[in-house]
């Protein structure tokens, strides 16, 4: 679409910070504002956390989101500039993402579902290390992992918690998921795995009464889980927009050479 296609069709959303709020006021004064449901594009003002919140808020509606960094990290955001916004939107490149669907079964038998754009994490709840059995596509791959937790990350999420846990960075087009242990004790030399994005991962919690575990899909937490299933949900698409010189694929590659 050309720049004129965005005239009067931009929704500006801001994180709950003074910097983001003032940026929104200036942009609305300059370009106008419409409700997100009527917008051709949403411009999210904040950091990566706010981008994540915005994507979750509009899951399933497939409204493109263009982020401008008014936060700290901003890996998923473009540079903040007020001038020429419609022109930037007209040439922006799309990155289409699919979330992970988590189905967590709790100790009392409840099944709770949540979606994760970045990652699903299993985390020990007490001082006791977690003991977890891992199955991939119905086949046992690890009978017992003793650890602080484990992560399944999307390519977009591979540069977030997964990277801080020394997991691999995955290019967007690789059609892979990263499985990364957190402080693994046994097997001590196991560093995780790369899985095809069609894989169905099941975690079974061993000794759940003694070693309780919580499951977290982005920021939705389910405590005292006994079984957690994770798979990519390709029925849901998320579209992020990036400046041509700031595309997410390029940033993921560049991050691997950052020292």
C-alpha cells in the first residue's frame, strides 16, 4: 500500500510510561488516531514487552503492528522517528509469526491453555530442582532431566529468555523451535535441541508433590503442573512490520555476531 492508504487509518497505542505517552500525544496530533479495530495498522510505542502485550491483545485479528522503540531493549521495535511515518509504513516489510499453544494439566486435573509468541517455560517453584520427562512426537527423548527449568522458544523468542539461558538464535525462516534447559544438573552435558516447528512436545513432571513446577506461556502462568504439551499453532498468524534496513531476520542474524 502507498503512504496515502494509511492516512487516517493508524491506531497509536502506548506503554504505560511517560516517554511512550508523550510520544503518542505528538504522533496523534500529527497523524490523527482511530480505534484499533478500524485501523489498517497499529503503531505500538514502547519496548519489546509492550509489543508482546499488543500482539496478545489482538491475537487472531491479524492486524499488522509496527513498533517504535520508546523502551529499553526494542529488539522487536523500529527506531523512533516522528517524521514520514506513512511513508515508512508503506515500505515496511512484514514478518509473519505463529504462536505456541500450551496445554498445561495441573495436579488437580484441570487443563489450561495459553498462547506464547516468545516461549513456553517450565520453572521450578521451590528450592528443589525439577525432574522432567521429555517426549517429542510421542517418543521419549529424555527419561529424566534434573534442572531449574526448560524453555521451548519460537524464532522470534529465541533472542529473549532462550538466549539468556544460552540457547541458539534461530532465523525466522528456519521452521525450527529451540528447546533449551535452564541450569541443567543431569544430564549435565545436555545443552538442548533444535526441533522442527511441527513437533509436538510433552513434558511430564516427575515427583510433582516434592518438586512442583510452574508452566509459563509468555506471561500466563499455570502453577503445580503435571503435564505440559507444546506445539506451534499455525492457524493463528501475527504480522510485525519492520523498516527495510531493520528487518527482524537481519537483526536475528546480526545478534549472532554481537560480542
